[in-house]
C-alpha cells in the first residue's frame, strides 16, 4: 500500500528513529526504500549488518553522494506501492493511524494529488514530508531535484497548480497551550486530523562536520539533539524507556 522514501547522509541516529517509528505506527503493508549517499558515520554498517534480515527495508548503498533530490528520484523509481510517503531522514512518525488519515485526506477530493508540509511564499511547500500516488507523480514528470532555477518545493507546487490539481499543505502546529510538542528542540511538528503526526528536525544533515550553520553552533545542535532523544515518545519508539 505505502512506500516510505528516504535518503540518508551521515544521520545514523535519526535514521534509526525514522525506521523504528515506521515499524511501530504503520498499519497498512509498507516498504521502506532507503538510499544512502555514501555515509561515513556507521550508517552503512547498521544497514548492512543490523538490518540485513529485515524484510521491510530495501536499501541502496551508493558509492558516491548524488545529492538529496537525486536520491529521492532514485528511491521513487524503486518504489512498488500505490502511495508514497517521502520523509526527510531527520523526520519520524508519532502515532498509529497516520496512514489511515493521510489516505482518507488524499482520496477525499479527486483533484487532490499531494499532501505535504506547508511553507511560506518563497517556498510554498517543504519536502520534509510529502504524500502522493506513485504513478501520478511519475506520469507528471515531477522531480525532487531543483530545476529551471526553482527550489524543488516551488517547482512541484506550481507544476501541479498549473495543471489544475489541488495540494493540501499542512502547516507546522503546536499544542493547545501554544507550546511545541517536544519543547526546546529545533524542528516542526505537523498535526493531521488535529493530532501530532509527524516531526521534522532541523539542521541534522547540514551540521555534519561543520562547526556552524546559519549562525547556529554544532554544540547547540548537539544539545538540542540530546533533548529530542530524551523525549518520552522518542524513547518509546526506540524502545529505550
């Protein structure tokens, strides 16, 4: 029913969390298409050794880094299920019935062909998560690689709108008291059917072997990453309660 598409580059801890969350919360039959862009942090060893018997993962270990967008295009071509959920490697699922809800929202309108994270005017959609039908995406000739000077979010967004299709954009959300679901971490929570459903961390891949990104230090990144992995739900997903 669903192919989960993700690309990894030196994000071992987040990759483990993503895979564990899919396994814990997904009801419908699924496959995880995992593309590794020549990681050097132990990711390849984890995939080849600890996941070699896993029947729900089809992993593709590349001998060079082809980039995130090209990696997703490659993953899409390997997918075999009707629906696809693209997840950034530093995103994870937070509850059961997420798959029921996304499919229900998708088929609610015939013109609706994409459910995804919403952005701003310059970046109307964010590819940290995207849900669509595989054949439609391929038939439209859509790609996750920026093209014609457009950010991938803008390119996919306007390509679909120009053909009269509808996009359901899910904005980042907060708890009823206005607080973030995981507190003092860097990232966004996405609420579907009024329930926290997906979380996307920030800077996880971009901080690799760098001391500073966007005026944010690696020390602060590691501090907030530690906070995330100490969250009760994250521990539960990883079975580290």
